[in-house]
C-alpha cells in the first residue's frame, strides 16, 4: 500500500476516535484572541479567516525546541528543512511558494529582502509568547508576500505579578540549552526580559554526491557533523498613562554560527534582529488610533573552509498608522497608512539596493445577530512596480444549533525579491509581480462536546516566477501558472481526562504552465498531512504523544525526484516536583524513521532532550 494512502487512513481513524466517544467529553474552552486576521482583536471562534494560535503554554507542553517544531502539524502548512537544527527551513502554506508567506514579528515585517524568505531556523523559540498563523490571502491588509497567509510571532510579554524563570536542558548530539528571564507588571506597567543559549554538535546535514544523477542536493560530500549555535535575548516594556495612552517598546536579537554542507560556502555567522515601538490612544470613545514603527535586520557572513566568502545584509523598516472607528454596535471601520522600505548591502553589488512602498488600506467589519461580514481594500504604491490594488470579502452565519458557515474571496500579490531581480548573473529586472485569487468555504461547530472545523479552498496564481536554465545560465521568468485545491479538517475533545486533537490536510498543487511540466505537482509540497495529539494530566504528572505523518512530495518541477511519505511518533512527559520546579523530557522520532523533506538532506533519527525548569510565581 502506498505511504500516502496509509497516512490518510491513519489520519481519518484518529479524526474518528474523538467523535466516537464524544458523549463522555467535558470540554471547557476560553476564547482565544487573534489580531493578525483583521488587525483588530477578535476571537478565533468569531474569525472569518482560518486561524491557528499557538501560545506559550502550548509551546512548553509540546517541549518544542525550535519554531520548526511548533509549525509542524499546523493545518495546511508543510515544512522543508535542509538537515536539522539551524539549517535552512522554509514553509509552504496551503501549497503556495515558500516566499508567499508574510512573517511579522510584533507587527513588523521580517525576513530577507534578498532571498524573499524568512530564516525560521534562527528565530529562538524561547523568546516567543505566541504565534498566530492565518491561512489564506491577506494582501488587502498587509500587501506583498501574503498570498498563502501570514505568520505573526509575538515576543514574550509581562503580566501581573513577578515571574522569574530559569531552565537548563541537554540531549542528543551534545545539545544543550540554558534559558532565563523575568517578567511582571500591574495595571499600569508590564515588562519582560529574557535570554537563552542553544548549542548542538548536530549531525551530517547532507548526504549528497558531487555528480549524482538528477542533482546531489548540496552537490558535495562532506560527511561531518554540522553544528549550530544560537545566543538570543528579548525585551518588552510598556506603560499605560492615566489618560489611557499606551506606549510600548520591544527588542528581539539572535546571533550565532551555523555549519552546513556546500560547494562554495559551508559556514555562516548570522544576526536576526527586530526593534520596534508603538503608541495607542483613544481620543474619543468610538475612535482608537495607534502608531507602530520598527526595523528588522537579516545579516549573514559566509565562509568556505574558514575562508570568508560573502556577506548579505538586509534591513526592513516599517511604519503603520491605524485608526479603528466603532461606528455603532457591531460596526467597526478601520482606516490606515503603511510605509515600508527595504535595503540590501554586502559584498554583492545589486543594480538597485533599496525600494519603498506607500500604502493606504481600509476595512469594514459587521456583526449583526448570527451574521458576520468583513470587506477590505488596499492600494500599494510600490516604487518599482507601481500601483497594486488588492481586496477581500468574507461572510459567515451562525445557526442556533452552533454550526457556523463561512465563505470568502481574496486577491494578493508578491513583488519579486532583490535576488530574482538583480543578483549578478541570475536576476531578471523585467520580472512582474505574482498575482493570485483565492476562494474558501468553511463549516465549524461542536457536536457531542467535540469541536470541529472543515475548510476547503481554491487558489489560482498567475505570473508565478520560475527558474529557467539555458545553455549559458539560469534566470527567473514569469512563466508559470498554478492551481491549488485543498481541504483541512480539525477536531478536538476531552475523553476520560485525555485531551485529544487531530487535523488532516489534503493539498493538490498543480502546475498549469505550458510546457513539459504541465499537470505536475508543484515541488516540495506534501499532498497529505495529518497530526494527532493525546495528552493526560495525572496529579503533578503530565504525559503525551504526537503522531505526525506526511504523504509523498516531489523535489523537482519535472516530478522525477520523489520523496516518500513518512510517519513519526514523539513521546513527552513532565512532573511538577515542588513550587515551580519541574522536570520534563521528550523522545522524538521514537520509531527511528529515516526520511527527507528535501532530497539528500538528512532529518534527525531517534533523539531525546531533558529539561529542568524552575518558574516560581510571586503575586
């Protein structure tokens, strides 16, 4: 039986289990708030977009060691990793390209302006308060890049009381991690200061061969361990004045060293940084205005066998002025202005090394009884590509029996990256932006105390940028068209004290371009994905397991290089010893499954990690 078929059957079984015993469940849920879907606060249950929120409690329950760990298993999201901790990691959200996902850190645009992608592998998980993943186009709110969706990362924020913490962990591949911090506040002030250090010897990232048929991944053979080191810190401080004015400043900084396999470079020193601040004030009862500004850096110095090779440095500056008008009960109108500026520098000379984008956007939200609606429009005036209008419309209706139906349409665009436009010997300055339209329908509700959701979507992308190789060189062109169909199913409940959650994603990303690849699947997208989580708390002890599976994917546009599907099993346990002192441990890939998400790049075998944590609370 084919691997992807087994994955699908297993996923459907796990989705059925909670439904079969739902009458014995007793689930208590608190509203989870998201701000990314509409740029205003709204509960996930009320949102007309498909949203997943992963908070700090969930991150610690999973004992996640990286952002990749947290994102793996989010509905519709496929992760590609080039060889373990710290190695290049990209995501495909709902089958779109890896640079079709906009990443924000505390509301500020992040990622590399040269490559057009985010270095997820270098964002320290220990500095994160929560992650919001919005699936589906959001260019009408955020502009370029948000074709597949938006991932917003929020740094840790203080609350009431004094809460210090410290932890130390160690595990496979000589990996260790030390973290510590303090947070607190009251009704007027909040603060959070945090630091962490992670280091691992790693394992051989790439099993490539210099002249292997069909390409060799890293096109070299360097059978050594490829280590990784990351030192990070974050700070977030805010104050609320008596007149209601709120001010906040925040910082995230990570730097380190990464070893990998390659023909022209095999080591890099990196810096990821975000500095931002915001003001929020309500001059009138119905009017709230906010101003946010920030800057992100993505810098790397690259080496080959200890000899300097190159440096790439990008800076993204973001300023946003947003105004929310509560016109009447159930009527919220948002009007705002954005300004973006991207700059690149380093050892590579680009014909153009900066560009800006001036933006106006508006959104209207209506809530009337069981009916909800959202409509938005945005106009980007890009320095290189001129005016780019986008829009979205979404409606939903909740019935008295608890079932809610939703439908939406949205357009989006992606401006070409600096590498695609101007990289010497490769770039094509004649490229046009990629454009898309997406439709989605969904249903959600609760039956027998089982919360469930089902969403189907259809996305069409025009002027998709593809790399064309001729006799002299390879270069990008707006040649491709793509059609993506998808289905996402989710369910969660509690049975006999067990917390159970499962989701299943089916994706059909088809290449519609003229030529020999027409009808093929877009590369590096898993077509079937499922995740099943089972957790149980017994007094001070909590145990859990995660089963995750993916069907096949292809590593090339011609669909000649097939990567087999796989299933992994993780176990985790923790015990509270005494007043904030706890010990936790995790065994990942229990079945020692050998698999790849990018051809020739190894993934970790059976591995473990143990942590001692002390986090007392002083109210």
